[in-house]
């Protein structure tokens, strides 16, 4: 089970840190991805981190977002800096056995947390 939190309202240029907390004994062996879905748009990949800490970022967030994991706390973080209005979306975390960009490769999904960036 995954629990995403940390969303909120922030002005453009601001920062937020999202957290994805997991339950279960095998968290450290799972890849965790962040995805987002803006109103009227399809879900898109944001970032992912593998169990060996390999990392992927979408081009749209490279240099602004940083993903990290703390296996002892069973938590993955997404530090989001220099936020833009186009980053506004519901952000979801997901976990799966293999590090992937495609959302279909993840078995477990959190409930989502809303990020709103005002201009």
C-alpha cells in the first residue's frame, strides 16, 4: 500500500516536497515512480527510482525535480523546485518490481496528491 502526500498550493518558482510512504516488507526491492495527471490531460511520467537507485526523469522536470528514497523509512521523496504553472496536476506514486517509465509497469498505486502552482 502506498500513501502519497505533500501536495499543496504554491506560487510559481516555489518548492514542494512530495512523499510516498509504503507498507510491506519488500519495499527496498521495488522501483518507485511518480506520475502526474493534469485536468483534461493524460497521465504522464515524472520520475522514477530503482531499488539500486538508478533514476529516470522526464525532460520537462530535469534540473528542477529530485527523486530520492529512504528504504529504512520505506519512503520515496520528490523534491520539486522552480515550480511552474504547467506542473499543476495530481501526482501519483507507484511501485513495481522493475524500473520503468511506462505506468503500466507498476503494480501498486497511491491515491494521489494535488499540486497547484499559481502564476
